[in-house]
């Protein structure tokens, strides 16, 4: 089963670091790890993984303990372009990155 989260306001580079820690693990083990991860990406990945597990249980009829993470893909999303006031009436550009996250589960 799959779950997707698009245009989440977090850097894909930082999210991919946390995603690398749970790739290939059991779904229940990864959920317990992500629940207490101190990074912001941990909370975001927890929500996507929890959604994928719920999809597998409700739609696919699978058992939670038999699920394993097949793949977690973190891609770049569009950048939100903002500006910050600067001296002498100028404005400096700020780029706020977004990420697309896809989680795919399989049975052991």
C-alpha cells in the first residue's frame, strides 16, 4: 500500500536524512522510532507512514505487524518565494523549500 504527502513545507534534504534511518525497517518499529525523533521531519514522516499503514489495514486487509517499508522517496517540491526587507528600501529574496514524500509498504 502507498501514501503520498505533497508540498509539505520542509527541506527535502533534511527529510531524506531521517527517511534513511527507517528505510527497509518493519512498519511498527519505524513508527515507534519516528514518534520520538527530535527532528521536524520525524513528525512529518510519522504521519505519512501512519497513513500508509492505515491504508494497508483498511483497504488491503493486511495485518500491521506483517508490514515492512519497501521504499520511502523524498523529492523536491516547488519553492515558495518570499522577500525580506533590507537596508535602504531593498528586499532580499528568501526561498522556502517544499518536499513531496511517498511511502510504499509490502508484506514480509
